[in-house]
């Protein structure tokens, strides 16, 4: 039996492929609402993860302002926006942290909550998750 998150990630990948066929006019970045929405999602995300007892400890020694900027740049670039992500690749950034799959999954749950709080439509949430879901193995158990 598939775990619920695996099913969710599989469904996201499937749905995002269908959604991307319908919307070739503008980038996902533009569909999300551009820089201001990505900034809002990231603010919400950090508010949530810093309060999430399951994973807050992973961020306790992190410069929140720098993390905010890094996440904004990465989401912006990965969704087709004008930003350039200059941070480490995911393996380097998480090396030695021993992040468990359950902790990655908690972060994804928080990311979904952050997008919901920013009023991102479900179909766009799926497209964003489809971009970042494949990073699970690069982030976990490094």
C-alpha cells in the first residue's frame, strides 16, 4: 500500500503534466502572481516551519532573512521567473543534516499550508510541488 504522501506526490506529478499542457501562455511564476506572491508564500512557509515542532529544530541555527531570500530566489527561478538561484545544490545544502523522509514530508505539508494561506489555486500548488518533489532524495539522509 502506498503511503499517503507518495500517492500525493504521484498525483501531483500526473496532474501538473496535464495542467502544464493547458497553460502554455505564461510561466508558472506569472500564473502564481509573480514576485509578491512568492514573497508571501515564503513568509508564510517560514512562519509555519519555525513553529512546527516536527521540524523547527532543523532551522534553529539558520539566518531567517537569508533563508527567506534563498527560498524566494529558488522558487522564482524554478517557476520560470526572472530570479537567479545562487545557493548550494540540494545535496550540498543539506549535507550532514540527516533529514529524515518524515521531516521532508512535514516541510512539504507546511509548504502546502503556506500556499493555501497565500490563496494559490490547487492546480498551481500541484505544479509547484511537482517541481520540488523530486528533490526529496537530494535533501533526505545527506
